[in-house]
C-alpha cells in the first residue's frame, strides 16, 4: 500500500533531498586542500598511496551501488571522489 505524504512531510523530504545533493558535492571538495598541498609543494612523501588507492577502489563499489539504484547524489558524490582520488594518486606517484 502506498502511503500519501502530508504536505509537511513532503516539504521536509524535499529539503533533505536538496541538502543531500549539496552535501554530495561539498563533501568530496574537502579534499581540495590536500590536492593543493601536494601540487603546490611538489611533495607527497607523507601521503599514503595505499590509502588513496583503497579509497578509490571502495568508492567504485559505492558508485556501482548508486548507479544500480539510480541514486543521483550518490553517483555525483562518487564521481567527484573518483576524480579527486585519481588526482591525488597521480600526485603521489609524481612527488612521493
């Protein structure tokens, strides 16, 4: 049985959905200072390649989940994370 949401509940759900979309973009951007630090100093000796490879591999599982269930915030979040992970991994290889 499908339950009709009240106007108040529906408004709250829309707000949470919007907040989730914003958070899905902002959260991975918290990594930008790490990217900046690696490339501006040209030094990644204190950054773990294994850690960032792990983040990337696990992130691909999350991306597959988001794609399977058509969860747009999840998909956006994981694509941004993947790009940033890759940029950091390249920085570690270049400057590590």
